[in-house]
């Protein structure tokens, strides 16, 4: 007996967004200061905006039992 086997790579890419930022949060973000940007990240909540699934697979390989060779 024999069977086919293939490797499938499945990746899910997610885009998450926040609600509208306040003027103060926008100012902090535009400073490009990592600590201030961390403050903004801590103040907001990200929610799923959309996602996309990607799938790729290898060509199947033949797997034979030792007895069938």
C-alpha cells in the first residue's frame, strides 16, 4: 500500500485598528518617542478590522510501505 503526503502552510494575517485617537494621543504618537507611543498603545484597544488567510502547499510525495518496494 502507498499514500500521498504533503505539507500545508497556513497563515492568518490580521489587521487591527483602534477607535479614533484624541488630539493628545495624536500629538504623542507624532513625536516618534517610543515611550510616548507606548503610552498611547496602553490607552487604546485594538479590534479586528479584517483578516486574510493564506495557504501554500508542497507537491505531494509518495509514501510506500517497505513491503511494496
